[in-house]
């Protein structure tokens, strides 16, 4: 493994510590400040009921006014934004300082078999996706050719591993969370599993551990993320097929996969695209097949302060669809499409991971 | 595809200038940590090579000329930082006297 130089490493470790402080000490104080406000109890009761997006906007506006009375909350948000920017402001130069080493490694370990990486240079990027600087990364997923090492050696271990950003709670173990989500498949005799919006090989890698004999297929729009996933998969012998495709129109045949896993995807697409994706996954699932989704929780499932925090990501951490996604009811959408035995629940505190799962009728 | 991330227009701390000052403060805190990390790593490496003893370094009390040098540097730093909001003008003579200070 290639490590960062001292300046890059220490700078990113500082970001991890600052985010941890902001998400624990300042966040706890903000919770206490909010609870002491006269409107807190009524807001909490109001937030329990499911309503449409326009009512959520109005509710969130009122809750934000109350939440922002807290000085701790205002500083918490300042640090969250600062760390969000600095992740890239520090990690890109730190990764560039090791460019030659990374390129040598990639050349030495380059996969020999490209049959499991199917890129489509003619694929038209959907307008809702193109040009978004996801998570404040300049150029988005495909803006930086060393995105994968930047996360693997920098932002991942030094910042994200401590939690405390977006829906991810502080001090949680994001690796264990992924494994627990895959464990939510009630069906355990899988032959083929598909992941829409797979990014790299992280979730399908966990599927490989839990379903050693299943055929694994991941689809995504980003060629950079697919190349990274393929590189890791081939290096570790995970035997995953990666395909560049739009998850509303995938290449799988009708009734061809037993399981669909969707991890942190739907908050990164408009609700109408989520609905099309769910319909497409329903189409490819075999009768009796199951879909498990993990995404940030809906506003109705968290307290008003957490809802304001989630809503904040939309305008402040380049998550243009976060609020729209948290306003819809995925479980209801799945039932309307035809899924049965639909359930939704949180695996940990503050509502994340938020699991929604359902089966295609046998 | 755009490759530029813009700052949001709305300040987090009630006023854009306050956000600016906090950005400077937090940037300096990051630099301070990077330096402390480096010094700690440096001490560790020097001790491993038996060049310095970290306990002796902690127990060391500067005396004589070294103590005077540190005092001069410390006072200059305090004057520069604490005095920054109060300095109304500067002149060649005052600046020239700082030539010996690191």
C-alpha cells in the first residue's frame, strides 16, 4: 500500500479529528440547545407524520430557524462545510505527490482480463447526473483520474473512517455497516446479484464474502469508478462483472437475478429516476427475488434536528437530490410497483443505515 | 463538466467576514497540527538514531544566550500577533530592527 507524505497525512488526519469534534461535542450541544427550545416538542411530533415534499420544505424551514439559534450548531455546520471542501483541497495535492508511485502500481497490477469490464463510450449521461460536483469533488466522480487512491489512502482512512458526516453517525464502523446491510437479504441461496450504481467494488466485495458462489454484476454511469472497481476486483479475485449503464435501462434479461442490492444510491438521483430504477430492478428480479436498499433515512424517520442536518447537505455538500429523496416514501413506492413483504427500519441510531427491502412475488 | 467548486453565498456564522476569519483560523490550526506532527515524528526519528533523548529534550531548560534568543523571538511573535489590530502605521526604522529576528 502506498502511503501519503507527512504533510498530506497529517493534514487529512486533522480533518478527521475536526469533523469528529464537530460531530460529537458540538453536535451533542446542538441537540441539547434544540431540546431546550419551546417549539422542540411540537416539531418532533409534527416530524413523525409522512407528508409531501412541499410540506417538508415548510416544516424544515421552521425547524431550521429553531435549530440555528444554537451557536454550537452554527459552528458545527461551519466545520462540516470546511472539512467537506478541505477533503479535496488537501487530498488532491497529497495524492499528486505520489502520482508516480500510484502509476507504477497500476501498471504493475493492471488486470490482464478485461472481459469483466464493459464500458460504453456511447452512453449518454443523463442530464440530472452530468456536471454535478458530487460531495464537493471538483469534476465529480470522473473529474480526477486518481480518485480511487485519493479515497483509499487519504480521505477514506483518515476522515471518513471516523464517521460524523451526512447521515453517517460519528464513531460508527462504515465497513461493518455495509456487511450488516448485505445481511438483510432474507434470501440466502443467491445465484446472481446485481447492484445498480455500484461505484467501485465495495458493496459487491461484501456480497462476495456472504455469497461466495453467486455471480456478481455491478452497473454504474461513471467509467472512472467502474475501472477502479474492476482493478480492485481483479486484484483480490472477487470475480465481479462491471458494466457501464444507466440503472433505469440495464442489460439484464427479465427475471434473471435473485438479489438486488442498492447502497447509498437513491439520495443521489431525483425521485422520478429512483422510481424508474425500482421498476427496472423489479423487471430483472426472478419471482421470489429480493431487493435490499440502504440509503439515508427519510425526514419522517428522524428527529427535526437530524432532518435539518440531512437537508443541509443538499445546498452545502453538493448533494442536489438529498432533500427530494428524503421527502419520498421508498417503501410505499416499492409496494406500488408490486414488491411484497416490504419492510423499512434503521440498523443504528440517528436512522442510518436505513434499510428498505422487499420481494418480487413468487 | 465543471471542475470548480464555489463557496455557498450564505454565511454559516451570520456574517461573511466572520466566516472568512474562521476559515483563516481553522487553516492556521491545520498548519499548526501539521507542524506539531512533523516535530513529533522528527523527535522520534532522531531518538531512534540516538541523536536526541526525548526525555532530555522535555527536561531541558534554556539558559544564557539561548534563553535570551527565545525571549526575543517570543516577544516579537506576541507583538506581531497581538499587536496586529492596533498597529496604525509602520516605518523603515521599526521594520529594520526586526532583521535579527527569525
